[in-house]
């Protein structure tokens, strides 16, 4: 049932935070009623905007309200947003470059994901990165996650940033992460 799933997820999150110091949150949304229950707390006093850099995975089937929750949460925050369609590495990198160049002043096209995150690191006004349908990024190139984790480690405690991944592929998140 939902209560036991949430309890299990909280245990995983707590163990990861204790072990690594950085937050990893996994939030499963099963229906519109569930998003209503967590919505207010998620975007008004989110644990995810704590003293640590955080990666949050928000997943659930199509049309349960993930994007609406993100839009409400990211109001008045300096956010860079990217929605990924199924693709291959070079098109993914080009798409991220295009999206980021429209959202980050002075952004220069990067030749790899390390270069993308280096520019985010040099843009201190950015506090939130949103990657919708992130399973398409990982399927195109696992190097994206390696670059992201390296970026988060380099930031350390010098700057706080939240990375928010969403996915509508429930089975992929539950079986492949």
C-alpha cells in the first residue's frame, strides 16, 4: 500500500543522507489525490532545499501533476529547465546546449556534459536544475549522470543547488535506478 511505499522511500532517503551527506529524495506520485497531499509541503517548505546539495527524483504516470507541482515549486526561484525527448547523445547535448543558452546569460555551447555543468557552476544565480523525463537522458548517455555527480561533488558546501529529475516511466525508475 502507499503508506508502506512512502515509509520505505523515507528509509532509503534517510540512509543515503546519513551515508553521503547530500540528499537524495525519491518521490512517487500515484494519482492526483496523492499530489494534492504532498503538494503544499513540497513547494512551500521543501526538505529538498536544505543545507545540502540535493538530487530529487519525482516520478509517476502521465497526467498526475508532476509538471504542475514543479511549476508551482519553481516560482520565484532561479531555475534552468530542460525537457528531454527520446534521443541519441549528440542530439541530447545539442538540445541541452540550446535550452541552457536560452536560460543562462553568457552561456557558450559546450562540447560535453562536463562543460555544461561547468557553466552552471559559473552561474551562481542558478539554484534549481529541472530535467523532465530524465530517463531519456540516461538512456542516451550514462555519462550525463557521471558529469552531474562530479559537478555536485565539486560544488560541495560552497554553493547550494537542487537538481530535480522527473519521469513518467514508473517501471524504468523502479527497475533501473
